């Protein structure tokens, strides 16, 4: 197996993987319809379940209804340095959250990205409440009263408190307060309980997300990013729970600390209990269209008659920016998912971020990182290129052997092995160095794909967003030309059909890279140029023609 065949095998494997991925996504069975049912009363001693969302839909139906919306009350608008948000008095949900530091696109810098929304077909909201065995408790269908309709974080304020109130029929007074802090994507949710009733109050706090699964369409050019739920527990660490898994088997898990989250490309929403708090994590599917993940306390808060108390929860609604995630609950940084190559990808991102601190531009940081990686693998690359140079040097003699023995493959292979032995050439000499580098290349691919830091990060001139495709396709075309030039410098396959396929690959890869983020293509362009320079220098030192 020579280097051309190895390269061809790798390239075809990548293409087949992309085709399989697109087919699998396209033909994945739809989740089975799930009919929402009324909540079942909890047995004595058990933690009651949060109310189901059957009543949230205006007309519950057993089949998926993608256009349904949650019932609405009055809206409370909130503006801080990071958020443009809206609460709804029906349930006190956080229904909308626009991230002011993250525009929808580089071409629309004044239009913030909507992470949370209750619009039809794109539901993603944060809900919370209190549950208990006896009495009346505020949950995500409770009709709250708002003190004001608009709140704005002042220039001299570091904290903005937004209260909602509800008085239960049994006389208990509740105040649900959202606490927004300057410079933070963490929103604290407080439930102040004033027990004006005549009996002891016992309640359990819960927080959950509801969202619909938006079909974004798939093709072989679509880059694989995860949209779904995830949890973190001290026992099992980070686990993703896809929407179809929720349909098959609801999650029921008790743990201490941890968190539950809804993930999408670049952004995450997460409920984070305190690290010493005992909770039960759960999932649900409502009307076959809404997916729920949440947590509920398993130890009640107890308030005596005439007393008061406060239950608290922390909610993160923001970007998967690693320097922020590492300051949150343990394991939140794992929502930046590099897959099975995390052990390689995490140090690569650290190095890339370190370079960016000095250079100040993510594009030039990618170039610098590519150069450092190339330098680290220089000895391995040199061994590979020397092997290919020797193979290219004896290419005319190999062609002569093929001419001499024609279709007698056994004699041809024997003659080729003898020639390799005489010239001290290992035909596999270039394979191992390439194979060793492949995990690093794939890990860097995931770093550039998953890092929100690259989102709308400009490089130079027309490249205004390294996470988006090159608008004029300059980088993909340069990549294709550099790949073709690289092939001309290497020994060509003796088989004419294989040679044609091999020479067609630069065009095929150019088509694929037309749709890839500019940051990824920039990496490949720089890597190819450095490889060409290294191969040219080695060929020249060994007296091998470069063409």
C-alpha cells in the first residue's frame, strides 16, 4: 500500500462518512407521539412531580403540533448590558432571551441572537416553580402579578431585580424574583415564601427547559453539531440525552449537585443546583412535540406558620465560551463537546486561545497554531516526504517494470519488491507519519467547529466571519490548487484509472470545502502550503524533480 492509496483511502472514507451521516439524519425515525396526561398525585413521602404541560397547550392533541405556543399573560421586558429578555406572567417563565453581544450575523450587528423564544415552532423557554404535597404552590402555569412592565439595568447598577407576586388561596404569599447581574449570563431565580397560613409549609423547588426540535435540514455538506439535552452528575459525569432517547425512556436520576441543560451549536441553557443540593433529574416528552429536561429538589424546605424563607436556583443562558463555563458548576465546560478526541482538542484550544491573547486576531492565531503543529510534526512529516521523494525518484523504473511484465501482477510485484530492497525504500515509510497526525487534524477540526469564540470573528478583507463559509470561495479554491500542486510533487499511481481518480480529488475536495467555515479552510490552506514548501525542499535536496 503506497502513500497515494493511503491518501485515497482516507479521502474516500471521509466522503463515505459524510454521506452516511446525511443519510442517517435524513432517515432517522420521527419520535413516537406521546400523549400528555394529568399529573398523578404523589404517594406520602415521595417528591411530587412538576405539573405536566398538558394545560400549556391551548388544545392538547395526541399527535405532534409544531405550531402550538404556550399560553401567554402579560409581558415584562428586561434590558441589561448582556440581555434583552422577556418574562411572562403566565407561569413566570423566562420566555425570550436575546444575547446582545452575539448578533444574528456579521451582516446584522444590531440584531441580537435569540437563544430563548416562545414563538411557534421554535419553542425554547426556561420554567421554574415549587411543588408540594398539600396546599397551593406556584408552578409554570401560575398567574403572577407584575409590579412593572419594563426594567432596565442602570449605568450605575450592578444588579437588576425583577419581582413577580402571587398569593395562594391558603394565604401563603409568594414573590418570584429574577436577578440579573452586570457582565453575567447567570440569572438567579428566587422564591420568597411568606407563610401566612396556619400550618407548616413544605415545598420543593424545580427548574426545567421546554423546547421543540427544529428540523434544520441535512445534507452531506452540513457540519455535525449537537442539539439536544445533557446532564452532569458526580457519578456518571457528562452525558448527552438526545431527543429520541427522551421518547424511548424518560430520565429519572437522583444525584447531588450537577446540572441539566439544553445544548445547541455555540450556546447553552442550564439549570445548576448548588453543589451540595440533592436533586432528581428528569425528562419528559409532551404531545410528541415538546421535550423537557429539568431537576427538582428531593429535600423539602420547611417554613413554620408565620415564618418566611427563600428558595433559590441558578440559571445560565449564554454562549459556550470556555473561560465563562469554567467559572460555573463543575463540568459545564464539557458542553463544548469535542467528542472522543477531547484529550487532544482541549490542549489545542488552550494553545489557540493563548496565541489569540498575543496576536489579537483569531485568523492569524489559526495560522500561528498551524505553523506550530507543523513544526511539532516536522520530523514525522520529513520522514514521510523523504519516503515519497524516493518513491518518485524510482517512478520511471517502476513504469518500466510495468511495461515489461504487463498483466503478470505476480512477477510485477516481485520485481517491485526487489527494486525497493535494492534501493532501500520502504513503500510504507510515508504511511505511519500521516496516520499519527490524523487524530490531531481531526481534533483541530472540532476545535474550530465548536468554539463560539470563532463565531463572527473576522480575519482580513472579505473574511468577516471565520465560522461562516468564505462568501467569495477564495480560500476553498486556493485550497484546491494547493492540493493539486501537492499531488504533482508526489509519486503518481501506476494504474491509469487510479491516477485519474487521484487527480480528480482536489476538485472534489474543493466542492466540499466551499461550504466549510472559513477558519477550517484557512487551516487546510496554510497546512498545504507548508507541506508543499517542506516537500519541495526535501525533493530538491535529494535531486528529485518536483513535477
